[in-house]
C-alpha cells in the first residue's frame, strides 16, 4: 500500500468529496502566483474572445500540486464553457475519448492529466482531433473494415504532466501554448492560505500565515492541506486560537519540520547519509534500501529537495549537499563541484 503523506502534492480522494467550500479560484484574476503564465493566458484569452475562437491547445508541466487542474477550470470559465477532466492512464484505448469529444460544444476544454502516460494508440488517434477537429473511427475489422470520419466542434485540449521529457515530439509540437509551473515563493503561498482561510471562516495572524507558508514546500495543495490540519488542531487543542505557536505545534504533531519536510523526506536523506555516506548513489539503490518505488522518489520526494538545495544530482548519482547534511545532523562527504550538474528537473519551453 502506498504511504499516505500530509505534504504529498498529489490529490486526496477525501479532499474531492469533503463537504466544504471549494478553495479553487474560479477566475484568472483570483489566481495567485505564476505571473508570467497569468499574463500570457490573459492576453491569449482576450484575443480569442475578440475573434470568437477556442484557445490554442495548452501544455502545462511542473511538479504536482501547483495548480494545473485549477488553470484548466479557469480557462473554461473564462470562456464561458465546460471543462471535461480525464487522465492519461484512464484512456486505455482509442474509443475511450469518442463519447467526450463528440458531446463537447465549441470552445469547451478537455483536460488530460498525466498526458505523458497516454498509450501510443490513443496519442495517434488524438492528433487529427487536435489539428483538424476530426476523429477517424474504424468500424469492423478485416476486409469489412471501414473508416468513419466524425467532425468535432472546435475545442481546447489542456495537457498536464510532471514529466515533459516523456512526451513524444509530435504531441508536444501540437500545443500552441506551453508553460512550466514552478514552486511558489512564500509570499504567494501566504496569500493563497489567507484567501482559503477566509473562505473557511478562519482568521490567521500574519505570523501564523508566514509560519504555515514556510512549511508548505512552495506548493498550494500542500498549503491548503496543512491549513485544514492546523484548523482542526486549533479548534480541539488550542481553544480556537490561531497563532504561530499553534501552527508550529500542529505541524510538529504531523511530523512536518521547519523546512516542510516530513518523515519520508528525512528517511530519504538519512538513507543517503547513513548507508551511502552522503553519496553519490543511484536512485534505484536508494529506493531498494527504503522499500519505496523509484517513480515516487523521483516525482514526489526529490523535486523539492533539489529545489531547496538539500540534494544534488551528479553524473554518478544523488548526493547530499552541505545544507542537507546540516539539516539532518549528519557528516557527509561532499562531491567535487565538477561532478555536479543541473539540479532542477528538465524543463520544456
């Protein structure tokens, strides 16, 4: 069973069905952060509204929890249309999309999460839908097979991925708009938490806001999850008082430290420090030692540790940096600087 983490950036099923007010912004003006993307989107949306056209297909890539799904819903709302949501793994065969594509109205949005996991057959099937707003469906097989062309209404495909390098070049080239979402600065996270707290009927003083924002890993989804846990703790243990001390006590109880790291992050770092003397070591060896999945470490644990400079990727494997060693109180050998290379995940412009 996968380990459930409070600071995981993936969505929780409990969050989807919880009877609480939605915390997602509904308009681009209410969306906090990612200023370059907001400006590009606002210009593109204003232009297509003037021409009465659908927005160009949009590819959003970056770590999970940064607002890709929210942006898809905002684009649909800004155009006054509907958003249809699915994911790459859910589209196992070409016919899975026919029902959705044929009932979409002009300028509707089709959002495909984890689009890098589309099967090749579905990917090739979606090319004519993106370019010509047409799908070719094969009826029967063998000598009786025939191709039926179905015209579609002009729509916008928004793809989201945490691994843009796994997208095929033909699929990537069909997106007219592409943007990388990075981790949010603390000021933006604090603004997001303040807005969410207001919707939840909670008043957080500035010190409490900054404390919570500093431990949210630069990720809005994590910040909102921590806010809910702090609210619960304050109501039960602190007589409803929301202070910086209350936030610290609540997050300490959840195992989230001052850098926003949880037990899994610290276990990852201590494995490198204790078993492999600080590295370099391959991620496969780390995963085997921890009993974790390689993909989980690469997609969930490493991006933030790389971002804050606690871990470095080298030609020979992963290494703890001086800051990482200091954080866990370990003595590690530091690799020569000529072994280091770019710590950030690959980005696609």
